[in-house]
C-alpha cells in the first residue's frame, strides 16, 4: 500500500507524532509531503519515510500541484492535524485518517450540528471549491471539520487492551464520578467500549463533560463534551 503522510506545520509536535505513526507502518510505501518545520523534521528521521517530498521554495500553485499528484497516486492519506490535507484527500476520493492528540483543545463558535451539515455539503468538484466552501471557519473549526470529513473518526488513544479512566465533571468543573474501562483487543470493540462508557456517563444529566485519562499516571488524553 502507498501511504501519503503529512503534518500541520506548527512546531515539532505534529511532525514528531507523524514520525511515530509512520514507524508503525513499515512494510508499506510511506511518502511524506509538506514544508517548513514538518519537512525538516521528516528529513531528520529518514527511517520513518521511504520518500520525503518537501514543497519548500515552491510557489503556492506548484506546491498544490505536487501535493495533488501525490494524493492521486496514493491508496491512503494519514494527516496529523493538517486540515487542508484531509480536504484534499476527500476531494480526490482517497480514504483519509486524521490523527490529533489535541482533540479536546479545539473550540468552535457554531453548533457541531451546523458544522456537520456544512461538511456533508462539501463540494467534491475541485479543491478550490471545497476550500471556498469552508471559508469563514476559524482555525479551530477547520480542524474539527477535518475530523468530520475524515474517513476514520474513531476515538483517539483507544489502544486495544489498554485500561482507561473516564472521569466525569459537572458544568462547574467538579468531579461527579468516573469509570475504569479496559478496552477489548479487537479495535472495533475497543471503539464501541469507549462509546458505551461515554453514553453511560452522559446518561447522568449532571455530567457536562468527560476526561479520558491513562491509568498509570492519570495523564489527560482528551475531553468529550455533552453532545
């Protein structure tokens, strides 16, 4: 399988996460596309990619053409917080996975239902039309829109066999309870276990949000707000 990978060009965080993901995909043809810090980090980790296609120094139109050609040639796109790469993959009809360890950080001004409707109506006729359709979204809303557009939208950090703590909070920020969930070995069942645990948490009308945390050190992983 030929996999195209890219990361948001914002510090080393997204690029380092992309490298970690790519190293799990050995045996496939892994092609990086991007510029700036993301491209520099990819070049520093040559074992993580079979090809690094940096678009530094290209005009915007040339960079668009280069990325478009790579998307057309791939079987799968993996994006770490790069919303535009997700849109590009969707327009090209390629399956795309969105990886985002800051999922609980993004804030939206409009209801998620309205944002979902906007994504559902995204034109696939051209990248220009798709970008124009998303004009007016804030940077945070663009990332959330990419999650809604991505082919795979499972809960992050749902590693099979791992234990997770789901801590419940009221609207005033007080802890109201929690649950320990051990995720099944099957990936689909692991996602279903998280979904079921969240459904149980929000059955309590006093719960406004849930923090998903690792068990070992209680590290925060992401936040889910009441639908």
